[in-house]
C-alpha cells in the first residue's frame, strides 16, 4: 500500500513516501490502517491526533481503501 | 475572482490591500502571522513549514467558500508560506473585505482560527539544540 | 517607538506591515477603511475629509495609549487621510501586533470603533446632486 | 470670543474661524456657549450632538472659558 507521510509522521517512518507491505494484516479501511500503523510504529500512538486523507480529503474511519487511492498520513496540523 | 488562495515560498504583504480592495467594500481586515523570537522563553532560530500541497489548497479553498457563505464578503485572501522562515518573516496572510467592518473582522478571525485546525501544514520550531514539530504531542 | 500616529494626505497601505512587525509579535491585525461606491443605493462620487488636526492627533494618541494599556501589544498604528478621496481609496488604517492573535484582533477592532466615536474628523459624502456631512443629523 | 468651526458647524456659521461678539450674553462656561450658539444659529439644535473643545480637549459643560483659550465647535464626528 502506497502511503504519503508528512511532518512528524515522516520522521517516525523515515521517509515521505513508502509502499508499505502489511502482509496478512493489509488494512481495508481507514480505521484498520490507523491500527496497523500504530502497531508497526508505536510512536503514532503518542501523537495528539492522527488523521488519514484519501485522495487529498480527510477520511473518516469507515472509509474503505481502494488500491489506486492516494493515501496520506496526517499528524496534528500546525500551520499559521 | 472573489478568492485568492496560494501556497508560496515567500509572502508579499504589500499586495494584499490591493487584492482585497473592492468598490463595494468599506472595510478590509487582514491578519498576518509572523515568526516570533521566543516560545516559552526559548529562543527560536527559525521555523520550517511543510505542506501536503494539493490537499492544503483544497482545504484553503473550502475555508474561503465557508467564509463567503457565512458572511457577505466581496473578497477573501488566504496565503501560506512554506520552507524556512526567520524571525519577523510573514508565514500566513488571511484577509477579507466587506461593505461594513463587522463582517470582515469576523471572517478574518474565522479564517485564521480554522486554517490552524484544518489545513495540512506542519511547523517545526528550530531551537539552538533541538527541533520540535509544533502540536505533535499532547 | 511602539505607536505610530499620523494624519496624512494619502495613505500608504504597503508600509503598515513593516511598521507593525516586531520580533516578539506572532500576530498582526490591520483594518483599512476605504471609500465605498454606494451608500443606501446612492452612488458616491467622492468623500471629503476634514480634521481639527492638533486635537485629532491628541485623541489618536490617547486611543493608542488606551489600547496599549488594555492589551499586551508590541506596536500600534493609527493613520487617517484627509482631503478628497475617491472610490477604493484608503481613508483610515489601524493596526496592532502582539505575541498571540487574540490581542491584536481585539485591539484592532477597538481602535477603529473608538476612532469613529472620538477623533475629530468629519466626512462629507459627495453625491451627484448633493453633499452630506455624515452623522450630522439624526 | 474667538471660535473655530469644523464640518457642518463651519457650513452653519459660514466660516472656519470667527471672533464672535455675544454682547451682554457673553458665555462664561461651555454650557453657556452651547446655549448662545443654538440661540444665534438654530441649526445647531438640529444636530445629532454638539461638543466643545477647549485647548484641543473635549470640555464638559461645567468648564469655564478663559479669554486666551482655543475654543472649537465640534459637530458629530464621522472619521474612519
């Protein structure tokens, strides 16, 4: 699964883009993706919040992930 | 065009009045966010801004539309800088113009408050001996 | 100097960001009042501003001091234009900068609201076939 | 008594500066000056408000006028 990482998420994973192989745990929904990320990188659990964007829109936990979606990991924003 | 949305390397604060000026506007309110030298008494060397640009532009556009729906505005500007910014550099400019002043003040405040909550931009504070992603941890 | 008070013939909106910028300020809020084309559906040809300058500068100075007492501000700007102004011309600029944004927003709103109540400046609206001193009559 | 007039007050009196002779009615206080002006120029009574500045400061009704004071007639202000 191709993922984009920004801000502290990029630091946690060590790269801004990664084709992550979750093996049998491959997540089907936003909720499952968050869980899989937190399992693999415990640092994600320590963040103030963690959001997922699908095709550059905030996606709620129940959104299903399709193979050609652009999926981005959005740690707490701090613009302005 | 009644809205101007931009993510740029360097912000030009001089243009904003002209961009918001409108024959039906009696009031223009602008907020500029700039780099402060101290955060909790620690000296900030610089800020580094990063963005998910396609999404950030979409969110800024939605934000402008929401303001245009909520208030009777003639013009809205939302601009954010990215990259490394030094003390006193402008990092964000939001503004609105309207017939009367209440609308542009309220809209301007709404724009900056909501931008900080929704737009995917991340700020890293660079101190002398460390750097911190702002708001990342509780 | 933490306050800039001016009555001028023509306002330069470009300078204001630089004037309000300060290493301890994370927020700058500016309000610009400009000439609107229509008042109650009547087309305005121009506005003519007149002032009692010595007193107006004193009142603007008091206004800046009151804002500096009420809020923690690093800089305050109050400028008003006089003479004949055409549609979209800037007639007044008020602004404040502060560490955090709430203070500069509140101060900026206070500055323009109070300026309109206390500073001895008078505005005449020039319409096609008449002219009216604004607020003179109930 | 030397007086300055601004805005609509200037239009009512027809000049921006006038050494006005009130004769026996010569006003001693701000309140008396307002009254004397309204008596001589009824248009002043129609204004939304009428203030007097003494030495370029707003002066309340009880302020006494001295011969060398700079006295200005302040109709409703409308800056901004």
